[in-house]
C-alpha cells in the first residue's frame, strides 16, 4: 500500500523506496555493530583489568571468611565476564556471516543484542563490588546522586 501511495503522488518511485529501505537496513546494522564494539572495548580494556586488580587486592587482604567470600564472588563474575565477552564476539561474528543485510540485522536482534545485554548484567554486578578507586567508569550512584 505504501509503495502505491508513494508512486501515485510522486513522492518516491518503487526503486527509490527500495534503495531507501536498503540504506536503513545498513544503517541499523552499522549502529548496532558500533555499540557492540564499544561494549566489547569497555569490557576488555577497562572492566576486566579493574576486576583483575581488585582480585589482587582481595588476595592480598588475607584469608578471612568474609574476604574469601567476596573474592570467590568476584572471581566467578570475572569468569562470567570473560564468557560474556566471548559470546558477544561470537554472536557478532556470526551476524557478519549472514547472507544479506536483512539477515544480518535479524541476527543482531536475535543474538548480538541479547549477548550485549548479558554482558551488561555482569558489568553492572561487578560495578557494585569492585573498589571505587579501581573502577574506571562513573558508577550509577555517582551519576545519579553526586554532582
């Protein structure tokens, strides 16, 4: 129906409309790819090193039951972080192997974005545990309650 209306009133020909749709598909994929790359970069170059440093601090803090419990939790989250990074990289790789830009966009919706959200869950949990001095990004509470 839209094609007919556009053609009837001389807004866009069917070919122009098709080209515009292709451009929107490509733009969607590019924006989602940039966001996924940004999430991977932050996770690998900022969050993972901060988590590793905090694990070192906890390891040097002694063997009390409380410290051991926190160290275990942070170590488990560090493993989850590495797994989430790998899952997002794999989902992104598979999306790029799709046969068409529409299939690539569908792969981003079905696999890349959920993998990115899973990564965010781990990062958000680590944010609440890693020492403020080591955390490289503003924490949510700082953004909300500190000026």
